[in-house]
C-alpha cells in the first residue's frame, strides 16, 4: 500500500466516525423545548370571521339568551340560575339578562391547567395554545384488514389509552368508545374511568351516564390519587358534559351531574353539540350563534355554582349532509364551523374546545386522510385550545380504529408544524450560509453546519409515513402504510403495561368488577 493510501486511511475513518457521531446525536431524544412540535404551540393565524363578524355573532347570542332562553332546567338548576339573576318565565324557560352574562364572563376561569398524572403532560389552556386529543362515544371497533365493524369493549378502551400514552402528538385522552361488553351502566362508568387511567398518564376526559354514579366514580379517583386532598391538588380527569340538548334546552340529568362534579373540583367541558340543519340552524354563522348562546348559559351556570370553576367553552356544533340529514363530520363546512368557534373562544378569552378530526369514511383510507388533515389543520391554525376527536374516529363517530391512532399521530405532527409556522429571526434570515455555499463553496446546503443543526429542531419526520423513492420502496418489499401502522401498534401494545400502582390496582379489582385484563 502506498504512503498516500496509508495517509488517507485515518482521514476516512475520522470522517466516518464524525458521521456516526452526528447520526447518534440526531437519534438521541431532544429536550422538550427543542422539539420541532410539542403540545401547546400557539396558533391563531387563520381567522374565517372578521372582527365585525365576531361582534355580530356575540350580539345575536346575547339576544337569543334574553329572548329565547333555555328550557327544561332541573329544579336545582332553576334555583342556582335564578339565584344568580336569571329569570324564569311563565313558560318555564330560563332567560339570561345581558348584564348577568357579562358579569359571569368577568369571573369565569381563564388560563386554566388540565392536570395529568405525569406533570410533563399538563395542558396549559390560554390564548391560542393548541392541544390535540381524542374523544367520542363510538360503539364499534374498525378492523381495517377484515373490513368488519364489531362492538367495542372495555379492553379496547384500555388498549387505545395505552397507544395514546406512547404517541407524542396526541396530547390527551378523552374516552373514545363505549364499553359495550359492560351491561350495567354504573359498572360501565367505573370501567371506563379505570380503563383510561390504567392506560395513560396524560389528562383524561370521561362522562357519567347517570348522576347517581358520580360518588362511586370519585371514590375510585380518590383511591388512585391517594386521597381527596391529593385529587383536589391535581384533578387529572375532566367531565365531558352535554349539559344542553340543542336547540336551547338543558339536559336535566347531565346538569345534575355537572353540579356535583363542579363541587368536587372536577374541570368541566361544557359541550353543546347541535347539528346544522337538524338540531341547529342551517347557516354556518347561525349555528355558531346557537352554540355560543348555549355555552354562555353554561358559563353562567358553572360560575353561579362556584366562581372561577375551571370550565372549557365547548362549542361543538356538527354538520349535516342536507341531502340525507346524516352527520358529516369530515366536511369543509365542519372545518369552518370549528375554526369559527375557536375565534369566539378567543373573543371571550376563555379556554375552548371543539371537534376537529372526525372522518365520515369507514376505514383509514384516502378519504379519512383528507378529512382529518383539513379539519385538524384548520382547527390548529385557528388557535383552538382543545382539538377533540382529532384521531381515530370513523363513520361519523360510530367507529373507532386503533390503526388510525398510529397514522393520526403522524398527521397531527404535520398539523402542529403548520401551527408553529415559520420562524423569522436574525439567524434564520442571515445570508451568511448562502455566502458560504455560493461563493466558493460546494454549491449545495446538504452538509452545511446550519442544515445539520436544524434537521431535528426545524423539521418533523413521520414515524410511519413513507418517503422512500420508488426504487427504495421496491427494494424494501413494497411496504404498505397500513402494515407499518399495524406493526407499530402491536409493538407499543406489547410493551405498554398497566399504569396503576399494583397495590392500588388490587384494591380496585377487589372493590369493583373490573373488565380490563
């Protein structure tokens, strides 16, 4: 071997070693503050409503509360609301003077934190900070291989929670499906709560099918939290509460549940879920008016019970396909509705949530991709604090797909990158890197220090999405996206265990009929 060859060997090794070191550095987990996307990044760039539009909707909502009001409040609610200054008419409807609404808006909770059992997953709801998560009450599990729909179980609920716990871009887990194998409703509420908490340390949302179930469910929560005081310090479960039945009626049992939960320190999602063209008006703007009016009634209700109680302004209107009357949660009109509602949340400076990722498709296919992508992107860009039903939901909320959680994690990462936007700083606009490359440099930026330093912090990469060239794809055996998602799902579930302390778990299984294995 020549001297020249010998002299070249160490240089090649050094270069290779340098590349390996850089690859290792890139593979290492990033500090949370350096990740290209993370929970709570600020949106608000997209505004489908003008300032005049927002004012018009606000004025119409106040008029609706004064003139129409809401019917069918429970007796306890009548006493709470009239005691605060609402007026019950001879027709039994509760009407809300403008001054009362404004007074309650002034004392309503802002900048709230939805706690998680692991503090790193706490959700700070203020301004236009965006968080994506699940929700829904699907009654079927979708099998994308057999194309079958089967009834969902408590075990499915637990498995979905375990997946969410291991997917970075899904920030909270609200109950996704109904445990159809649990026949007794009280046992179903208890098993729903258990399955969610056992599966994830992220913030959890649940609902109760009857007010009489609340006390036992809180006993379970106190046991898991380490006592009532510990629960009150960090309430890690919120109540998704359909306190209204649109149009403009209170849901009596849900209101009683709400009253109890507020007094026990549980954060509240005030959920108004009208359907445009059916239980809400057909015009998109007027649908928002009704949702805002109903949720403003909820703000009065909550703060009449306890001023400053944490509550999310859950304007959650859906869209109808007016040809059939069926719900169309993946439509462009749904995306506009959600974004418009996000603007109203900002107008009131209240923490807000709405639906953002429903698909009308029965399977995780191209239709599901465009529907989930458009609605989630617009919700995030509008600055919606809590984007519910963002992943997993098919058949207009009737079906839930585990593989869609895996695929949706990639989708939400891309949506959150849109939310982050473009960083314009002195460093990011300096032409020094251009000078180095163009004036005597290599003529490209592939190996520049700036490129390498920004690979992980400026760019996000899909975990299952395929960016191979056709040649690489062919050489890899032509992998299909769904197969990759299934493999990742199975890998997560094989490792993810029960997150309830074993001693506490034994106590819970002794006290309650737990269906989760």
